[in-house]
C-alpha cells in the first residue's frame, strides 16, 4: 500500500490525475492538499473523497508546520506536486504570487519530505533515504522557451523561460534538481505540453472559447492567431505521470507531448465547427445557448455560430511563438504515447462541457466575471 500526497488536485490536471489513480490502483491511499484558489474547486473531487482511501486537507503548500504535520501523520511514500499558479496572463499581472507559490511552495514540500524521509548518512556524508519514496514535480514545456518553425523540445534543450509563470516553473525545476544533486533526494520531473479535457478552468483557451460560444460572445484570439501549441488530452498526461512516479528513473526529466501541433486559430475554428456540428446533430444542446433566436424550422438558431465570432485582440506580452515536444524518451523508457487523437479528444471535451454547465457556473461564480472584464472588456 502506497500513500500519496497529491497537491493541487482540486484544479484541472490534479483532479483528473486523482480520479485516474484512484480508479487504476486499489491499494493506494491519497491525501489531497489544496488551498482552493479561484482555480481550485472542491466540488470537482467531492465524490472522490471518502475518508478511507482519499482525504482532503485545505491548506497552502507554503505552510511549513502543516507540511510537517501531514508528513508525520500520513507517512507519505510519494509526493506529486501539481499545486501552482498556472495561468500565464495572470503571471504578467501579478508575478510575485507566482514566484511565492511555484518556487517557495515547491521548496517547502521538498524540505518537509527531506525531514520525513532521510534515515541517516552514508560514508560521504550524503543523506540516506527511506526505500521506495519519490518526490515528483509536475512541470511544463514552457521552461524551454519558444521554438521557431522547426524542431522540438527534448530533455536536453536549454532552459530559457520568458514569462513570470514559466520563469517560476523553471526555478522550481532547478530547486528540485538541486535537492537531487545535493542530497541525493529521489525525485522525478515531467514537462508537459498544453493539456485539454474535462475540468479545464475557462480562463484557458479551449474552455473559454466553448463558454463564449454558448454565451454568444466574441472569441478573443491574441495577435494574429499563428502561435502554435502542442495539445495533449489530459488523461494521457495523467497516465504519463502515473508511469513516471512508479517506474521512472530517479533524478530524471521526462518530456510529455501530444504530437499534435495546432495554431491557436486552427483550435478556435475547429471548436466553432465542432459545436455547430454537435448542435445540428442534437438540437437538444441548443437550449444551452443564451441567444434564443429561432431559425426557419422554429428551432433555436445556430446560423450565427461561425468564424465571424473571431475577434483578433492585443497580443499577450512576450507571447511564445511555438511549443512542440519530442516525447521519445518516455516512449522508449516506459512505453507511453499520446493515445487520444485530437479529433476524438476535442469532441469528448466539448461534449463534456455541454453536459456539465453546472460545473462551469460553479467555478465561474466567484471573481471570474471581474477577471474577464479586466482582460477582455465587456465583449
Ligand atoms: P490549475 O490552475 O487548474 O490548478 C492549480 C491547483 O493548485 C488549484 O486547485 C489551486 O487551488 C491549487 N493551488 C494553487 N496555489 C496553491 C497553494 N499555494 N497551495 C495549495 N494549493 C494551491 O492548474 P493545472 O492546469 O491543473 O496545472 C497543474 C500543474 O500542471 C501546474 O503545476 C502547471 O504548472 C502544470 N502544467 C499545466 C499544463 C496545462 O496545460 N494546464 C501543462 C503543463 C504543466
Ligand atoms: O504549455 C504548457 C502550458 O500551457 C502550461 O504550463 C500552462 O499552465 C497552461 O496554462 C498553458 O499555457 P498557455 O499560455 O499556452 O495556455 P492558454 O490556454 O492560456 O493559451 C493557449 C494559447 O492561446 C496561447 O498562445 C495564448 C492564446 N490565447 C489564450 C487565451 C486565454 C488566445 O489567443 N486567446 C485567449 O483568450
């Protein structure tokens, strides 16, 4: 029986990972630590918390005494750190919060793990570690910076972050590696490309576009929409982390990507046409539209759901042009590959949002409106 500390599991990827490992492994216990920022929603994981196999603690990864208490009480074998401030646009507005959570929070968890897991010293003075423990850091391809039209990020690509968010994630990775090099701490790191799928907070591109279409709003595309991201279905990312935590080599970095490069404009156009198609095939979905104009058949009209909704807006400062991952290492070492084709994943994702509008309303009922107006105005 392994006991996990999973931080940030009330957020997008952490929640998907929690559901995935609870379903996959019968013999595990999981403690979730999450401070429930605007991006964390307890409702997302409420059905997973049972006080037998899965426990929830509301708290900050930067809290020193809480971390010590949890390590003392639960004797963790694995720490998987998802908790972070994750949105690039917000990091441009408030860099300090990103540095505090993403760097100092990581270092606080590493230190708590060190206090709990070190068993003694070897003949050279290096700490010795409890057998079978692992600290895993969930990182991002953004640490490598931006690519031109050619090439891919490998694990050897020099780190070259540009935004306050990616600089904070890079710093955290360096601290994690420093604990490995200095204390021989058993760590691993995964660096993943853009995820999409259920429970994605609607400040990020794909869920924001879906939400805006349902509300009949314009679809903001930064700059000329030519920036490229490598989209990965979130469950495939969760599978990769599960493999690396259990079977990945200590001290190693693994890149995780979807082999699925798309420009932002392609993503937005595909989302528009998919919603249009789903609503043609299943007119019941049309009741979710805020605009209730009728078409010639007396059905709620979807004639306006087309590319004229796209609005090119001011570009993001320091906007990275292209990300693309070479995942050869994790494929060769652990047999992982991105199983979900984008054409399938995007339909599953849109159908999930159409079926889960209550969740969208729940997570956007707080400060979301204020944030949206500040970023995009009232369009
Ligand atoms: P998210 O913003 O949806 O969720 C973050 C979670 O962390 C939330 O539940 C939030 O409440 C929690 N949190 C924030 N600050 C905390 C603190 N101080 N203490 C405890 N909990 C705190 O993020 P996400 O998109 O699920 O990303 C998860 C991780 O994966 C992040 O580390 C991110 O950098 C990384 N990542 C994300 C993507 C992506 O496409 N979303 C891709 C690669 C890597
Ligand atoms: O690459 C991995 C990263 O992917 C993660 O580390 C981050 O945590 C995650 O948020 C994501 O970062 P991006 O900045 O790439 O994701 P976002 O959804 O914010 O933007 C995707 C692209 O779409 C990006 O080029 C900016 C653009 N965009 C975004 C929004 C919100 C728009 O054109 N319009 C928008 O309204």
